[in-house]
């Protein structure tokens, strides 16, 4: 009997565990929700909140702190100048409500939509900083005879470059943008805007993508490319 109960408990645990993993995975890759969010512009910084800017200024230490920070910038006029048009929950509600217009029906529940925006604004945004630092340490190690630095200020805010590569005389070789794989599904206008600004900078900008498990998708290829092409620039 005891054995039977233990078996049942384990069985239920396993089911819950699987649901959790499935929900998390869906939240990250998004699939359809990613498409909906992008096409309807739900998370566009001007229509939601410039979350990376908020993180840089206020440096939240936890996910909860970031959720509160977003809410604070909706309800208060902060000296930093960042304004949020809503809370994470409200971004989720906007995603939920936009389904009707896009698909003529609701495919996902309100809970799933809020979870998806939470994952995008909170989980992925906080991950970004960690991933960026990890990329910098690997690049420093593997780009011999080059200087690798984190981009700061204007470059980062306007040109969207996260990392800058210099030669030993401090001439710029190029810049790197670190993005989650889902960036590829962004609205074409956003991508265009980014490439235009990059052209203005006058140096090549390369994309470094990371996967759900924090591994880099194209780091080796990128390192090889930069090592082979630095003479050209
Ligand atoms: Zn602020």
C-alpha cells in the first residue's frame, strides 16, 4: 500500500514537472505568441517600456524587483525619464486581447499570455546582461590581438551595439549585438531601423544569437569570421 501511494505521488510529480517545462518552453520560443506579439507591436519599447534602459539605470537584483520597477514607471514620474505604458500583467492582457483581431479567435488563455510577456520582459531581459558578460569573456579569450569591450552609453542606446571589438591601436573593427534567437522573428521595421543605425555608425555589426539553454548559436562561426576578416576593416 505504501509503495502504491509513493508511486502515485511520484507519478503526479512527474506530470506537474512536465507541464511546467512545457509551459516554460512555450513561453520562451513563443511560436505563435511570438508572432502575434511581434506583428501587433505589443512589446515595442515605445508602446510598452524600454526595459533594458530601465535595468541599466536601476539595476534590479531579482525578477520581482524588475516587475515592480516596471509598475513604478507606469504609476510615477521617475527622474530617470523612463515611462512605462503598463505593467507586465497589462502587456499580457494586450497580447490576449490582440488575438481576436489577428486570428479572429482566442487560441491562448489570459494566463498563458501574461506568462509569455513576463518571460520576455522579465526573465529574458535579466538574462541578457548575464549572457552579454559571458560572451565578452569568451571573446576576450578567443580573439587574440584584439580588444573586446562592453559598449556603453550612446552606442548601446542608439546604435544597439552591445560589444565593441578594437585592434590593439584602439581602432574599431566592428560591433556585436547579442540577441535571443527569437529576435529573428521581430517585425521587419524594427530590424530595418537597426540596420540603418548600424550603417550610420560606419562599422560592421554582427549578430550573436543565444539559445534557450544559454549556449551561443553562432559564437564559433563569428569568432572565426572576425579573426579571418579583421585585416579587411
Ligand atoms: Zn526610473
